[in-house]
C-alpha cells in the first residue's frame, strides 16, 4: 500500500516532469522519441528527482485529447523501463491508461481532473493501492483558459480539493496515499494563481492533505517577468516560486528543471532544520 510519508516526512520532495508528447507547452516533442525520453528520465534521477511523472497527453491550454490507445502506447514502455529504479507517477485522466501504467510498475496516478473525468479512475487507484494526486482544474484543457472566473478562488479551489479528497476516501483510497494540487495555471488567471500561491498554508490546513505545487514555467511567471511566450525564460521565476511554495507548506514541487529545484529544496531544508534547533 502506497504512502507519501517516506517521501515528505523529512521535508519536501521533487517530482520531475517527463512529457512524451508532441505538443506540451514547455517541452513538447523534445522527449517524444523513446530513447531520448529514457535518457532524460535517467538525467532527472541523477539531478535529484524523487519521483518521475510521465505524461502521454498534453494538458496545456487548448490541448486536444488523444485516444486511450495512443496515450498508453506513449507512456507504458517508458514506465516499464524505469520503474525498477525510480518511483514513477503516470499523469493521466484515463483509468485504462492508469491501470496499464500501474501494471508496468507505476506507483502513483496524477490526475489533473481529480478523478472526475473517468468514473473508473478512483476504483482503479483504490484497488491497486497506489498513490493518488488529485488536482483542481476549472473546465477542461481545451477550454480552461477562456475567461476563468471565481467568486473567491482560494475558497472555491479548497472546497473542490476537499471534495476530491473525500471522493477518493469513499472509493477506498488510503488517506496516506492522497496528495492534492490546486492546479496552478489550470483554469486560472494571473491573479488567481498568485492568490492560490499566497494562501498555500491555508489550503494545507483546510484539506489536511499534503499539497503539490506545479508552477514550473507556467505563463503567469512570464507575465510577471515580462519574458514573453518563451517558456525556457521562466526558470528564475520557477525557482522563486518553488522556494515560496516550500516555505509555505508545500510537500512536493513538480518541475522541469530538477537540478535547480533540488538545490532549492536542500537550502530550504537546511534553513528549516537550523531554525528548528535554534541559534
């Protein structure tokens, strides 16, 4: 039975992103070749990734869905290739893809719909005993950035996450296996993203679950830094956001540049340990 405790009890962990897609917003197509993807997975591990998150369907704004068969064909061989030497997460909304990845060795399902897209997802997760990350997303990837609106984004996203957590528990998913993600950049404006990041501690307290923050190279960083649409120009902003998230209660950060995030985690962990024992 999976539990997050070994990964987060000593401080926050780093999840490395591995998109085997032709159209992801930051690195679409870069790791689409299976051999390149495997090499990159090994690099992420060497750089300090605690978990490798493999996705075969882009969830960038405006993305169109792919078939279950195509998504599984992209992710399952890679999961099988690295599961023996890494903790592997599969980034999918489809229960059949999740099950195929679990059978290949994946230990975590990362569902951007929070288990809402596929009615079979929570059953698959519960029966398999794997970890589950439930994210908040307003709408669907194709439409989520078309004028997102909230009366109170922190309150509404928190309530949604609590509902996702309770649904998972009711389906038989272990409480220790659940992690929640407020979904930075998924159906949110710049101000929505900033509000959620500013209130990470409140979200942690209200949900009673570990929180993952996935802000890596997101467009809100480019908006603040005025670096345009080039996602690769957002690394400094990503690191700053990572440090903020860690300092305010996040248990895991999901990033493209694992080396930078790992160094940030080590600094924050050292400072936190020093503070806890006093001067």
